[in-house]
């Protein structure tokens, strides 16, 4: 299947011609050598680390793969949902998941930068396992554990500017505090002046919940509303800000489905999930994986990578077994139809 193939795409700052979609012909090392300041970085997202389904061992397999094959990368951007979940699990278990995520991540041979995903907050859901007056409610616990002074920030690296956004916005709900996918006016105000300060630098922005997500089209579901769930509510304001600055790519997660989309001078690149189906098998046919980015001067290209991991389901994971069987049946049917269609004279 085509979605299982590793592929490379090139992004040019000169414009958006169809030629930019052609696979690169040189190796990553040869291509990066075209610029003395060329470097590589990685995007890992939706790790969902936990002990069940041996997710912590699976994440360590990802770290081992990165250290073996991509150890020359300068840094890693962590796209959020590092822990399995703080909304539905007990606080002690959530703390353990964060510790497992950090312990494995600290073994990387390069620095990494964290962001906040919707599963990284404690108790912002009706199914919370903590009281509303818990001092660690929300983002505080994981930010303290990961030593994050702010939930959104930026940094520079070898002539490029990188922005880490926080797409998990608190809201008041009937059950108490909850969240929606949004940046909020305060963060967007910060963003426009941060980008203004670094206007001449090619820029990459990272967000957990996407600015573009095409799940409705993928599933043929005309009634599905992605805004606020799979796409941030203030995506139009966000996009208008980045489109008038020197932003070249937005890295996204949350959906677990890799896709890329070019609009008004910006590439929106969603990485596949490190955990795939939350360590319960491949998700929509996509194996656990991540994305590697290479820069050369003011150009950027990327390639998707997978790592070897065999899922380990729990005895109670009947739904996951059903989904795996359904997708295997779908793949078999696709192969049979292709054989029928190509055999006809």
C-alpha cells in the first residue's frame, strides 16, 4: 500500500510550483551538504506513553531507532500527548506515564522541545479522576515535570526560527473546567509580534491540534465538524498571521494520520503517531512513526519514517482486535480488486 512507503518531499521558499512535490533524488547527507548551515530535526508526536500494551517499551523502541538512524539531527520537536492521558486516568498513573515519557526522551542523543497535547492536561474532562481543587489540575503537573516555564515559546537555530504553540484552551463546562482546540487572543497577540521580530528568518511553527485536518474528506463524512475538535477554532486568525510573515511550515499532530497540505505559501504537515493506534496496532494502516526534516539554506524537505514494533494488546482489547481484523480484511479486498482490475484485457 502506498501509505506504507517512506517518501521525501521538498519545500522551496521561492514559490509553490508543482515541481516541489517531486521526490528528492539526492541523499539527505548530500542534500544537506549543499548549505554549510544545513541541519536536520525531527517531529515526534502522540507518543501516549503508558505501561499498558507495553507502550513504554514501544516508545523506547522509537528512541532507539532515532538514536541509531537519525542521531545526527540537531534536535527533536515533541508534538504533544507525550503521556497516555491525564484526563481519564488516576493522577498517580498519569505521573508514572509522564516519568516514563521523560525517562525515555532523556536518552535521546540530541535535545528535545516539548509542547502540550490535549492528553497532557490533568482533569480537564468530565471523566476526571481528581478533584477540581487539585493544585496540579490542568497543565501544571506536566509542565513542572518537563521543566517547561511556558506552554508556548520560540527559539532560533542556525538561521531558522521555531515557534511552539499551545492549542489546548481552557473553557468552563457543566462539569467544571474543560478544554477546546484553540490558541486564544493572548497567544495570537504574542505570536504576531514574535513573528514580526523574526520576520527575515524562515520559520517553522508546531501545534498539537491542527490548523488544517482533512479527516472529514478522508472518511467521506459531510456532517463531521472538525473545528474545535480536530482543528483549532481560531485557525483563520492564526493562518492570517502566519501567512503575512515568513512562516514556511506548520507541524501538526493529534489526528494520528499523516498528511500534508499547501495553502497560501505555507505547508501544513501532520506527522503520523509514534504510538499509531495508542500502541494497539497500526492506525488507519499507518505504522508507528515520525517525520525527519532537512534544511539547506532557505529550503526544507521532509521524509516520513517508521520503526519496528509489534503491538501487544491486553486481554480486554476486543475493540482493537476487531479494528485490526477489519483493516486486514479491507487490505485483502483492495488487493483482490486491484488484481481483478489489472488482469482485465
